C-alpha cells in the first residue's frame, strides 16, 4: 500500500511539473519533483487521520473572513502574504501591523534569494511574522494569512518529514511562546494590503514602512479598508 501511495504521488508531481513546463515555462529538477511528491504524500497522510481532520476545520473564530476588519479593542492585527519571483529565483514577504483603529503601526518587507514551493514560502512568512512579534514583545495579536494549508498544518502540530513540516513545527512552537496571539485563515480579499507589500518587497528589501514613508497607492488601500 505504501508503495502504491508513493508511486501515485510521484505521478502527480510529474504531472504538475509537466504543466509548469508547458504553461509557465518553468523547468523542474529531479529533486524538485521528488520534494513535491514527498510533501503531497505527507499532507495526504495527515488528512486521513481523524484527529487532523477535526483540528483542521474552519470552526475557529474569525476563520474565512472575506473582508479586512479592525481587530478587537487593544489588539494588534497583523496580515501576512508572500510573493514568488520566479525569474529572479527569489521570494518575498509582506507583513503589516495595524491597531484597533485600523491605523498602520508598521509594515515590513523581506526579500530573499532561493527557490521554494509556494507552501514553504507561505510557512516561512508566518514564521517571520511570529519572530517579529516576539522581538517586539507584542501581546494581544491577531494574525491573518490567506494560506489555509499553512494554518492547518500549524494547528495540527503533526510531524511531517519535509521542509514545510519543519517550518510549521517551528511556527507552532513560536505560537506557544507568545501571549494571547491567534492565527487565522482569511480569504485573499481580506489580505490585499499584505499582498501589495509582499509584491513591493523586491524593490524595498528588509524595509520598515511607517505612516511617513508609505507610498500613495498603499496609503489609499490602507484607508479604504478602515471605512
């Protein structure tokens, strides 16, 4: 049975690689295909477990929001998104912190070299945000991301033998070390500001953004979500 599962996931990874080559002009190495097959198999196995299924439900408060809303009183809301820059073999994050009035506290960009799968970069972005919260000694924080897979994996706290699994395990442990910090999944439509910052990361690597240096388009987007 294990052999059949591995063979099936390898076929699926080969099919995805073929489509990437044809439609996106992106060639995959043998290692890329094998890693993709391994990650997919891990996720499929965890999805079969009753405990995982119950912990991955969207019955958590605030999950699935379609529009950005202000956080609860005296809370900070942090939105996270990532961007893949395939032609440059790089990726970036956008992390945006706002107060309970919807006012920008600080946003930051991260831009790094490397080629990883989308789910790995999404998990890395969450880990970056959690580390940032810890460095700021912030409490009462609501974190939002449109990566359902990463949120599910972090909540389940299951060991997965992949890069993605190792990163989500780190995220789980970071969450435990923080006080009153909640992680939620939202739709892309509730995460536009973080998406805009992530896309800008390639121009402003490791940059902190405040009210005084926010660019006009981002400022307009920030204000539009407050009303």
